[in-house]
């Protein structure tokens, strides 16, 4: 069975360990989860409630409701210069959009290029029978276009980019995006651009690959409502795609999810039209947390941290000669602190841990204190 061959993510075993500890009554400080600690804003919740009372509780189009698709198209075209209309948009959860795009663009035995480190795309690639090919990023997590070009083979079909990055928080520069597009153009590749964290950028300018593609490189742009509006449990996002790919995406939705709940789509529409102040508030809060966290991490011996430009993660490198899964397992056991092992994000994530700053400042201060104690203890023990 293909599913039995899918590699298991270290994150799953970590979450299971956290669950068992908490079930036993142990208090675990979790700085591992990629979820805002805010509740969904009241206006969005009220919009969903109104929509339910107005009868938006039935099946709707697999592609998504036209008014929401039009609002999404206005957003990506107005903010990032991505030429799009409502007909270019399909509404579906962002994580599922990755899987649906893989189903729509690659065949068994094809190769998919993944920046390394990056989000957990290895398993979805394997699920469709394709082969993930990791492309090492530079130490500052920038994209080396020549390394990318060298990774292409006759079996390569797809390149996945993430900006801002998870777990690195790094933005792709215009030069990096243009370089990736040139590689895709030379080898007839499709690009998937995961822009889930685009609303959470603190420095630099977001460059969407679709805005520079020029029509000769197919680009699927994926976005989400989860992080920008604290709507993780609502499971809603979107894809903007060329017509041929979009038709396949709609077909995937038709034969799996059927459609997204219409009252949730109405809430998302309200968020796009009225949720700007909430977006700004969340961004300002995360930026303050990032700045405070970076200042505190800079005082920890044994850590090297590249400042993230977006998202809500830092990805420091530690100097102990211990694999990251073991590092996080022992950290959890000794200090009751949960971080994500860097190897979960690709081979070149080894030696790093991901820290989420989607928790209040006192929790972040406490977490770094625990990490500092752990590193000091193990470094003095001569590891």
C-alpha cells in the first residue's frame, strides 16, 4: 500500500509525546505549534453566524462562491500584481490545495523540487507517487539558483516555493524569484507558490512569482485565511491557477470535499472586506514578539539565529553534536519545553529547531530560559 510507504514526520511523534505527558498531568510549554494564540475576531464569527441564519448552509459550487472568489482576485491583483479574476480562483483549504495541485500536475515517478529546509511537503509528494528532491538553501536561507538548476532532471515537473518561509521566516527576493522562474522556463516546470504567511511580513517586500511569470511559466499561488485572521480551525484558503490547472483543481474538490461550507466562505468574505484592522493588530503583535525573542536568543550561548522577515517562527542552529529529534526529545523530557526538530523540514534542517512565537511574551521568555538552561547543562557536560 502506498500510504504504508509514506515517511513519518518527526512532528507526529513529538505531538504524541506531548499529549501523553499532558495526560499524565505534566505541564508542557508548547512553542512548537504554528497557530496564532488569538481567537478569531468577533466580526468574522458574527458574519458566519449571520450567514447560517440567512440559510447559507447548503451545497455550493465546488470552485467556491463567486463573491468570495472575486474578492480574493482583487486582493492578489491589487496587493501583488497577480493578474486574476474570479474565474482564476478556487476556494479550498491551503494545505489541501498543495495536495490537489500535486494531483493535478505530476504523475507517479515524477520529481518535485523542494527548498531545504521548508514546510512538510515531502509526504504529500510521496502520497501522489512522486519523488521529493531537496534543494539546499544557503546558510541565510536564501535560494541558490545554480543549486536549484543543478537539481533539475528529465523527471522534474514541479517546483514548490514558500515565501515567507516556514520554518525560516525568510522572504524570497525579486532576484531569487526571477532566477527560479528562469529555471522553470528553461525546463518547462510548474511553480507552486505557497504564500500562506504573506500578510505577516515585517521587513522587505513580498514578491509573488505569478506577478513576474509573464504567462509562459504556469504558477499556482496558494493563500490561507488561517494565520492572518486566526482562522486555523475554519480550514479555508484558496488557489489562483492557470485555467488548465484550475479545472483539475476543481475536479479534485468535486470528488473529495464537494465544496467548502458556504457560511465559512461568507465569513472569509467579511474578513477580506473588513478585517484589515485585525490583520494589522496581529502583525504588530507578532513583530513585537519577534523582536523581543531575537534579542533574548542573542544572549544564549550556543545558538545562531537568522532574523526572520515574516511568519512567526525562528529557526536557530544549536552547537551540540546531537540530532535534532534527540535534542527536542531530551529538551521536552528535561525542561518540559516543546520545539520542533529541524530535520522535520528537510535534511538541511538538521542541527536546528523551530520556535514559534505565536505565544505571549511571558511564555517566550520562559521558553528561552528553559532552552538556555538545557544548552548550558549539556555543553558543560562536554557534549
